[in-house]
């Protein structure tokens, strides 16, 4: 079960480069997005003359942005982790059962750390507990 050298389940350098690029691009976009949210909040603190935003709308948007920020933090962590896994040579290794994660799955979701079986198992557990609902917003890279 332990991966051997020259294991065909190991990703090719070309594939790893492809995923690294996708992840770096995703991180860049995420940070740009986070920055623009912070800029907007600074503008609001200073106060814009003639800006007559309905209070309830403003409150709603603020709540939305806080949520977004939590989500960004979470996604950033996932991206950094995936990049670390690439460096360590464990990128396509399932965290739970060590089975290789398929390239099509990684292409669909570059931050995946679980193989499809373990992911399904995890999702079933989540359905049972319904706790981390906000984190179920998966990031499609
Ligand atoms: Zn697994």
C-alpha cells in the first residue's frame, strides 16, 4: 500500500506544475478579492459624502463580508496546504487512506486532500452533524 519509487500513482512533474500554477493563480485572486473588500471597508469608515445607503442593506453587506472573509481565510489555508503537499510530494495522496487522488478529481478541485471515497464518507458525517455548514462552500479552482 505504501507508495514506491517510480510509482505510476505518482504525478508527473508536468502535472504538478499545472496544479501549482492553478493554486498560485487561485491564491492571487483570493488575496486580490480580500484586499478589495478591506479597501471598501476603509472607505466606509472614513465616510463618503452623499452616500445614502439604507442601513439594513449596509448591515446585510457587512455581515456578508465578514462571512466572506472567514471563507477566504479557510480557502487560503487550503491552497497553502495544497502547495505544501506539492512540495512534499504528497499532493495526490489521500490524507485519510493514502490512496492516490485521481487527476480528474484534482483538476476539478485542486485543493482536494481526500480521495473520492473518503470525501463521500466525510460528507455523510457532515450531513449527520450539520455543524460546519459555512465550510461546505467548496472552492472550485
Ligand atoms: Zn481516501
